[in-house]
């Protein structure tokens, strides 16, 4: 299973467009791995984690053929994770000559509502519903899509909606845990993953070196989750652990952050990073 980290920032990106804090000013100067777009991961060229506002720019930057994406897993409705209006581009008269198989979106009730509103948007093509399907899913109710077995899990993030994490398994038996956006993993999710074995674990680290909060993790909380996964047997010494989803207000720049994360057994994601398991 191959993962391409397309975007690794929190909601505002890094540098944030209107911010002049030291972290944003330095990122504009140093560039490279310090420049971060909004969160998104591509798996094996055909599965997207979230469909945010930077999807089009990601397709240009990484030479993606987005019509190859058949499955999109939405974690929740926040604007950095779901930007539905761009989905009108999946249909004629905006797209021609593409594979006729529809793109399948899966997400919670709030995302489903946003999709339904999209279908009646003045700019929506007549046949959009045939080209972009949506299935509302619930935590702990697994399903299959595009050759993947997918288990939605309960996140601790925004109490106004049922935010989701995902365990994704491919046909070769590789399984990943995708943990954006969440605070501490809840008991129900721990119960659901104890019987699984993860080859890769990707965790929210929005708060970085600051204190963790109810809806986001920091480095120390990520380290604790790693230790518990190792103790519970759902990860082992071969499991790749990655932190991502960084806020410029809580995290140091890449080099310092990477050193801190490495000490706790984690890789630090950056835009354009590829990992294979």
C-alpha cells in the first residue's frame, strides 16, 4: 500500500495566508518541507482521504489523474477536509473522456447533507449524481469499496457531528489507521481496533509541542497512543508511525519537529512525502 501525503497542515495551511507569526515568516523564507497545504492523502492512486479545498492544486503539483480516484473517505465536514463544490468538475461540461465509473464518497450525515445541497446548486451539472455517489456511513459499520475493506471509527473532535477515523485494508492484507482529526482515542475505537494489526498508523498532531486539547493531539499524546498500540498488539516493531496535520501556532518548523517526533518513534509528514508498506 502506497501513501502520498498531499497536504499536511491544519485548517489554515502553513504559512497561514494572513499570518505574520515567526513560524509563518520563517516558513516563507526557508520554504521546502516547511510549506504545508491543507490535509489530504492519496492511497494507491485510487483512494483519497478527504476532499478539501487544495485538491485541484494537489492534482497539478503531483501530476495526479483524479478520475482514477474511485473512493473518497471523508473524516468530517470542516472546510479543510470537505470542499464539495469542486466536485461539480467531475461531470460534463467540465470533464470529458474520463472513465465512466463513478466516484464514491463515504462520510457522515453532515457531509451527506452537504452533498445533497451540492446536487441542487445552480452550478451543478445535470448528471452529477450519476458521476459522484455518496453513501452515509457510521462508526464501526464496515464496508467495501474499490477493492478495499474499510472500517469507520469514532473520532473525538467536533461534538456537533459524528467525526470519523478509518482503518483501511487492501487486497494484499495491508492495513492502515488514519487518525485525522481527533483527540484521545475513545474506548469504543480502542475496542474495535484491538483485533487488527496496522502496518502504518497516521495520527493528527495539530497541537505539536503545545498542550493537547479535546479535539486534537500533540506529540506527547501521539507517543502515548503508539505505546498503547504496541502493548495491545495492534502494532509492532515493523509498524510505521507518522504524525501529520500541523498547526503553525503549536508546532515548530520541520527540522525541529522531525527530530522531536523521531525520538518518539514517528516520521514527520511533509507535503509530497511517499510511504509504502
